[in-house]
């Protein structure tokens, strides 16, 4: 990974684009058209798998540079970071609302920055206090309503918490494995790697669809699979598959090869920002004063983290001697 300023800026831009695309995951429960969330997740990822299979032949040269083990790793990461993660996102939105799950995803930068800096020590710990503090305070302000016992049924909140925590653990696992694996990939293998992830998620979704159909777990057959509502449903599934699984995944893989993990971890906070904005839009309301301040702090913390990384700093090891 080069450390030139232009390379870092390219990585930052692509990471921001990826988080915007991934925030589309948070609107899935609002576009079901009377169908179930399981229907949506399975249809969406089958579409993503088909898209990956269609696009992969265009990157045969990249694919030939990967070993069979790397093929399997890429497809496995698609199951972990696409299908499982997005399903937990949808569950978190359904049971906890759009702000709870966004807050948990926004906690990822704190955990990922600490993990990334512990592994590679690219920054002094004192440099992370300001951005992490701003992100943490912003997330707290956005979710003050959840601290009110009257804000919803306790059982639903606990279910939302379970899905949200699962999403965080899945994303951290995906991010660490993906970044470590991509360090050993050819520099131009990003597109083929993305296609392998999509195919892996699509294959898993196909297997789950067969099992769900056999056990009557799907809502899709009952109202019809070719009605106007169904076509609208398919359209949303395809749009989110394109945004999240194609554009978002490509942009993040591109960024991962150009950014240290400590910075990419901070930038994922933008997903929380975009998800909160989209959630409020689908709820048809403006943010409260606390939510607005929290959103501003999320942006500030992210921008400050980018500034720290881009600013030239003395050798970390020299300054941290004796700690």
C-alpha cells in the first residue's frame, strides 16, 4: 500500500461512496410491499449472485491471478459480510428502529480503529481520542430516545439489540479477514474479488430459498410473484443489490487497498450518518435537536480522523518509546 496523498484521497472518496451505497441496506424493511423481509433478503442476494456471475467473465485475467483457496475465501466472505450482515441490519431496523442499528454500526469505527492501530500502530493513541470521542458522543445523542423506557416495548428493543450486536460482530470479522486477505491479492484483482463475494452470497441465498420454500417460510408465493407489487418489490431488490453489492463492495475493496485499517475504520461511521438520514426520510420526519447535533458530531469525528491520517506525522514508534 503506498502512502502518497493522492492514493489516500482516492481511498477516502471510495470509502465514502461505499458507505453511502451500504446505507441502502437500512431502507429494506420500508420497501417490502407486503412481502416478508426474508423474501427480500433472499431475492436481493440471488440477484446479486447472478450479477456477480454475469460480470466475472469480464475479469478472467484477474481471476486467473487468484488461487482456488482465495476463490473460496472470497465467496465465504460474501456469505459473512453480505448475506448475514445485511440480514442482521434488516432485523435491527425492524425491531429497534433505524437509529438503534445505525448507532451500533457507528460504534464499529471505535472498535476497528483500536483494533487496526493495535495491529499496525500507524498513529499514537492520543491522536485517536478526539475523533473517537466525537463519534461516541454523536452516537449517544442520536439514540437518547432509546434510553427512555416509554420509547418502545422492552422485548422489541432487546431483539433489536441482539440483531445490532450481531451485525457489528459480523462486520468486524468480515473487515479484518477481508483486509488481511486483500494484502496478498494482486493489486488489480478488486473487481474479480467483488464478483466472488457476490456469487458466494447468491449461492447461500439460493440454498436458503430452497429450504424456506420447502418449509413454507416465504411470503412471496401467497400474494403472487408477477403482480405489480411483486414487480415493484423486485425493482427495489435489484436497486439495492446494485448499490450495495456491486458499487459499494467494489468501492470498499478499492479503498481497502489504499487506506490503513485505522482510517477505513473511522470512515465506516459515514454509513451510520447516511443510514440515519435515510431512516428519518422514510419515517417522514426531521431529526430532533439531539439527533442533529449527533449527526454533526459523526461528520466532525470522521473528518477529523481523515485530517489526522493525511497530515504528516513524526515516526510513531520513536514518539511512543517507553509506553
